[in-house]
């Protein structure tokens, strides 16, 4: 009976164990580079296979397919496309700072074009790749069996320069990703040598040599703090932007010329994005976008219209395209078979540890080889000194093996020496060869002494590494491509860049309808056909510029801000967009005022007063909109009760000899100086305006002593009086009566009060839907205790229901 080994395991346990093994494999054997040679396994295998195949820089190119086949068949049992993609990347000059493979044919482009198939392209190792593989045949690195135990492959390459920093790395693994930028070879070697001489060097000292990343595509890297943080912790952020210049053209025009773009940005996609911005007119002033790149280098031209703001447009492109990107350092590498976030010093220190190991093993190998040769040479010299006896002994021997044995017995040669003598060719038996052998023996003795000295003294070992690094740095030196700037430049995009400047008509209604219309549409419309309902009225209708700013105030203390260019454009005879479509308003909330400013930081202040007797001043700068202005109204005053509302709003550009006149429903008036009203923040409730008791305010007016008041009473009486009829006192008092009490139960109460100016027309609508007009300027003055003159019979025609002044109060700093 066959014994069965059936185990019951939970799916979670099996999946966890299998995924753990898979994760370990792709972390160690696929996606992350080794800290010593900076290579992923597939890259290492490609370089090693091509080197073994003698497909090197000093030999002719060979078909890429042959190299891919060798790698796949001998070392990397995965898809040929993944191997070829890795090979192509190693040859791309815009991806690697020092490409390790040279390729003939189409190996892709910065536009994201795919490379030609491997049957069409040819490849060989580059000259600097030889430095990665140098001395690999001298037992310098650990070799392990390949996947089918038929070949040996290296676990790491000797890497005679710090490839991890020079060529960088990018990859995504399980739970880890890596993004290591490329660096300048000369700077990296200088820093390595400095660290070798000063093991306790600080990061600042190392950064005197390595200023920052050096991308093959150049560009400008901003943010030294982010670079330093990345070099310290392995994580950091900097801004990488294109290198640009502005060229003047004839006719007052200019063009932006881009000669370097950020690392790994697709040039074709970038050009398309800039052209889309031009077509959609997201920014004004771009006439044409051209890619003029050729064999001489990259060149993207953004031609501008006449008098366009070149700096503003460039800033807009930096912010809204990949002309500027955020480069995030995420320096993860495999160090002693474990993935780690590594900083600059740790990378260099690990590389140095590797180089000391490689150089030690190479020296040991060369020492052993030299000692073996010295042993043979000493035997040959001895044999030549007794040549006749040696020849006689050999001739007397039966065969080669017997001759070797006889030489060892007769003349105390070692087995190796005896074999070398027996194998010696006759032409070597000359005096000249004896001289050469003695010279060789002397040379070997010196080399052996040098090798032993290197192995015995770590300082001598470091000197060897230093001299080799310096020679390599000198041979492959190249100037820095990427410019490093300390600070990240803030991008301020002026609205003028994105908006076409033009004059338009803006209309705001009491019920909350807002629209922007062209002057052409306004001029083509009938004066009375403004698109509003009959029961609505215009709060603001003015010719403004698209760069202006609109503030809309409601009776509930809400402020809605809209840049004029963001207001939905409509025909003048259309109703427009309602504020509730973007901002939540109460059902009984209405617009009481609107004001347009040329700039957000306008001078002056607003004066607000509420029905229940609170008043305050707030600077215009305190009302600057926040980031959420499109979807949320801000507060310009805090109302203490649900029944209170704002009844008066004035814009005061500057306070001079202005005064406040307050009128209450029960017929009281109070006058005092504007200076008595404190200036507070946007969310403040304000201070007491008037001692109301069981009364409420009907008007708060800004006046001078030369002004006159108009008062409409609930009994349909109109009264015109001078403001000086009300004594000048101070804030928060009861005031004086400005209407006369009558014996009738139905007393006169103030329904509406306003400041009289020229050309006003007061239109009164009654509860019986009748309309009456009063021209305040033509009325006679009345005394303080007078109740004025009846406009209509409130008993027959109804009481006043609504009032409309033909001049909009806010445009004249009055309510």
C-alpha cells in the first residue's frame, strides 16, 4: 500500500506562503538593482553573455537576436521581449548617462517610438561596459550555476565604476519600488575617492563633489533641500524643468525655444499637450507649436503672438505640462540580499566595500599566477645551467612520464618544473632565452612583492583602487548636463495670460441670476429685454473687463466671488446662470448688492448693517476669496439670530467727513460719524448701531451734512428732509423722532429711507399691484416732526409693498 501524504491547508496559508516566495524572487531576482554593480539580474546576464560571446566594443556589431537568444538559452529563462527591452534600454542615450550597449538601427526615441524588432537591429557592448566586466576572469566575483546547471554566471559584476549612481535605476517590485537618478561619472568617482580617504566624511562634504543628479536629457533641477534629504534618507523630492530660452522675431513677436526636457518625459506627448493648450485657448498668445528636433539635438519651438506675455505663458506651460515635473527620489537597492532605502554615503560605502573585495581577489589571483610562473621559471633557469645532464637524463628515459620522474629524482625538480622542462621546445635552449628567463624572474619577483604588499596593507589596496578610478574618470569624463538650482521657483501665473482681455456686460439680479454678455449682444438687444422675470430686478448691470473681480453680497451674510472671465457667457436677453447651481443658498435668500473691483487687494472697506441693529466695517482685503470659492460662499458677517438680515451695504473707498444716518421702523433717526464704527474681520458680527428696544432698522445711510433724506411711510406719505435735522451725536443711542405721532391707531412708520441725489425716480408698488412714481429732487423740504406729503391714498390704493430707485445704490456708495 502506497503511503499518501495529504495535508489540509487553508487557502490563506498557501497563498501567503506562495506569494511570499514570489515576492522574494521578484525583489531579489528581477526588479531591484544590486547596490554593488547597480544592475538587475537581466541586465547583468545580458552584459555577461555578450562579453562571453566576445561581442565587445572592439569587434563588429552582431544581430541583437543572437545576443537575446544566448541570454535566454543560457542564463535568463524568460520571454525574449523582456530581454530585448532591457537590452534596448541599456543602449538608449536619453535613458542612461553612460550607455552600456551600442546599437545600430532603430532603438526607440524620446517620442516613445518602439524600437525595431531584434532581427533588424545590431548590438555590441560599449567601451565603458568593458569596465563593468573587467577582471571577471580573475575569480573576482562569485559565480553560481545557471538555471539548468550547465553554465556558471556571476552574482555580481566587478563594476570598476559606481554604476548604480552613474546610470541610476527604476523598477517596481512587490512592496518596493525604486527610482534612482543618473549622476555624472567624474563627480561620482571624485566623491568615491574622497570617501575612501575620509571614511567619516559627512554628506555635505560628499555633496561638494556630487552636486546632484545629472540626467542625460539635461534640464534644470530645483530644490537642494529635497536632493539633500534624498541623499540622506533615500527619499526626497525636487522639481525638474526644461531648459528654455526666448528668441525675438520680426514684427514684435517672440518664440519660446525648448532645448532640454525633463528626464523620461515623452517629447511627442509634450508637444501635443502644448498644442492642445493652444487649440483650446487655455492660454492666450500661442500662435504655433513646432518640433524642430533633428540630428543636431532637441528643439521645440512655441511661437507667440504679437505682444504676448512670454514669461507668463512659459510659467503656465511649466505648471500645466511636463515641461516641469516633480522628481521623486526613492533610492532602493539590494544590499546583502535585502532591499533597503539607501542614501548617497551608503551607496558609495557599499561600492567601496565591493571594490576592495574585487581588487583583493584579483590581486590574490595574480599573486598565485605569478608565484606559479616564478616557480616554473626558476626550474627552467636551473635546467639550463645543467643542460647537458638534463638532456642525457631525458634521452635515457623511456617516455615523458618516466623523464619527468627521473628529473625529479636526479636534480630535485618539482613535478611542475619537471613537466615544464620536458615540454620545453628545443629553440628555447639558447643563451638569449636564459637571459630572458632571468629578466622574467626579476620582474616576477617584483610583482610578487608588490602583490604581497597590497594584500598586507589596506592603504596600498586603496591606492590601487584610487589610481584605477582616476584613470577611468579621466578616460570617460563628460561635462555635467543638468543644472542644479538651490530653490524651487514658485510659478505665479497671471490671469492676463489665460484670459483674453475684453470689455463685457455683467448683470446680477436680486433673485441671484448672473450672466456675462458681449457688448455686441447687449447692443443688439432691446433695453428692456434683459432676460429677467417681471418680479425680479437688476442689482448690477455694468460694463467691466474680463480680468475684473465680482463680489456678490446676499442678505444672509454670504459673499459669492466670481472672476468675470469665469462667469458663464450668455446672450443678454437670456436669464443667465443662477447662483444656486454652484453655491448653496437659502430659499428666501436674495442678493442685496454687487461690486466689481479691478484687483483683489483693492483699497477701502465695506460698511455692513443688519435689521436688528448691528453695524461693522470690514476691509476689502479681508474678503479675499479662498480656494473653494467656486463651490462655496464665504461669510462677510455673522448674523446672531435666524430672523436677522443685512439691510444696508456701502463701499467706502476712504473715510473722510462722512457720517452715518440710521432710521428705524418706529420713526427714530440717529446721526454720528463713520469713524465710530470699528473695523473688524469678515466673520465678526459687528457692534450696536442704534438703541432699538422693540424696534428694527429700516435704513443705514452714509451721508454728509449737505445731503437730504427721502422717507416713505407705511401710510403712503413721502417726506424730504435735511440730514442736519437729526442732531449729530454718537453711536448706539436711541436717536430722535423724525415722524410725528398722530392720534390715529394706524401710525406713520418708516417703510423706506434713502439719500436723495439728482435724477432719481422712486417707483412704489402697492399691495393692490398699483404703481406710483415720485421724483425726490422735485419735492419740498419738510421739518423733522412733519410726516410729509401723501403720494397716494393707502386706504384706496393699498399700502406700499415694494420700492425701486432708478439709480443703483452701490454704484454710488449708497443704499
